């Protein structure tokens, strides 16, 4: 694995960082307060190629490597986690399944628009009674001639109220359990499909998480992605790559929290000197920096393995597990360093602390990641 970034990777990091500092940071507090979805900022990031970084040029993307992709997500999450969530879902959880499993008509219809940011994608797997147990979904899709009739409810759908295309997982053969799940592309406005309630969340309040309702929603058979029964395979492969993006988000958020803490430790005075001169603060900062670098190493290793075409195995789970838990520890230390100021909604680290909490939960909880890692160790 090479640890030296290539010139184009350095340029991506610098360009996205400059944009996030100039265009996004001044607006984050207001966006989060009002739960405003920052479509205008995402449109500008799309012009920079951030909405389809992994897409080949023939489908409207720059066809970049995974390291470039995670560098972009790091820099976005360093300033505003909610935008990185929106970008991660549309880039990885939606575009990659369509690219790998979609038919030519589906690719022509959606991939270029997704890659150029003209529409965003939403990944619809979780249900009220099925989270980590993806095979336990209850939404059904019944074949009727040249169409399917979908019934069920999806929850916690990121981009759910703003997406231009939804990849929906439903059981076409309920008796077959996980092997009876299929994937479908559903457009907004399809009869029988509507957006339900919005989740009132602890953090990432600019990233909409919504309920989706399907009541006799009819889609053409040509909207199915892959073959019948391939749905769980498609979903899990999307989540596998998506976990690398979540790890990047965690690293970026933690980096932002560390930088805020260093600034505060230099500026805040107590007992006649900057608090950064006290060993207690220095040790917290040292631990934060060390943990971030450790997570970044796992992240880049997973990205490297994905790009090399070799067996990635549990590498994505290791990166996601450690980085997500690390981000929570770092954000907690950042609040502690800031003292009462860190408990105020006026501080950046208060928001980061709330934003970090969900990262150990979505796209596979920490417990699920540990199961995946252990299974590889035990040869199962």
C-alpha cells in the first residue's frame, strides 16, 4: 500500500476543503437549526464531480479511485456531516448497484443524471421491524404480468424526501427468506408510493431521514435490478462498499473536532495560561490525534484493497467499526476540552458530538461489524 497521495488526490482534498470552508461552514448552524437540506451546496459539489466520483466517464463520472472518494468525504464531513451522508448514499449505495447489476436501459436512464448530481439516490432497505436483520424485511413485490405490485413500509431512508430515484428491496418469494428478496428502481410520483413522516433526529438534522409508504405501488418488471432473488446480495454488496464511506465520514468528523479543540486549547486561558499548556488537555489531544491516524490507516487500507481488486474481506468492517467508535470518543473529548462552551449549541463540537452518535449504527451497527470480522477469523 502506498501512503503518499497522488497529485490528483491532493488536489481533490484541497479543492473540497476550500469549498467547504468558504461556502458551507458559515451556513451550517442555520441549516441544522432549520433542518434545511443544502441542495444548493450539493449542486456545487456536483459540479466538482463529487456526486459520481466512482462512475466511469461513459456514465458521466470522473472514474476516480476509492482513495479519492474517501478523501472527498473526509473533507466534507470535517465541516458538515449531513452533506457527507447525502453524498455517500447517492455515490455508493445507489450508483454502484445500478452500475454492477442494472440493465442497459436503467444505466442510460439514471447513471449519468446521478453522477452529475441532477438527481440524488436513496437506498431503501430498513423497515420498522427489520434493521440489522436485512433478511427479515416484510415489504413484498408480487409479479403480475409485466409489472410488480409493491406493498410495505421503509424507514430511516436517507435522502428520502429529496431523491430522484429509489432502490427498493422487497420480497418476491417470502417463503425463501433472504433468498427471496429482489431490488427495484422506483421513481418519485409513482402511484401508490409516497413519503411519510420525517424522523426528528438527535443529529445530522440537515440530512432528511424519512418513512416511505408503498400501497399497491406498481412498477414495470423492467424496473427490477438484477434477477429475482438477488436483492439481498445486491444490498449487502452496496453496504460493504458503503462502509468505507462511513469510515471516511467518521475520520473527517473526528478531524474537524480535533482542529476545533486545538484552536480552543490555544485561545482559552485558565489560571494565567492557555489550557493547552496543561498536561490533562495535551494528553486528550494526543489521544485524539493518535486514534484519528489509526482509523485513517484502516480506512485507506480498505480503500486500497477495494481498488486493487484483491479480496477485501472484512477490511471495510474493520475500518467502519474502529472509525465510527473512534469518532464518538474524539467528539466526547472535544466537548470536554471546550467545557461549558462545548455543551452550547453555539459551538461546532456540540453538533459534532450529536452527529457522531449515529455513525456506529447506520450501514451496519458496531455489533454487526464485529460479527463479520469474527466470522472471517473463524473461517465461517
